[in-house]
């Protein structure tokens, strides 16, 4: 039986996290010096795994 599902690229999810953070910065919601929540809480809010979040924060 052949595979019917396409592999999901994790980078797309990380890119979505980056885009949301960038939007919050551009909208003035996040400002210079603001602290982001801890990694675990941020991953929970974005509903992503911590490795995905780490990839996004490297960008």
C-alpha cells in the first residue's frame, strides 16, 4: 500500500510563529525590551511543540 499522506514540513509552522511575532512587533503590541513568556508558555499559546518554537525563535 502506498503512502497517501504528504509529509508536513515543520518549517511552515515555524514560519507562521515568526509571522505572528513580527505582526505583533509591527502593530506595537510588542516593543523593544518587552519580555516574551517562557518557552513552555509560549509554545502552549501558539499550540506548537517546543522544538518548533525554538526553530521560529532562531529566525
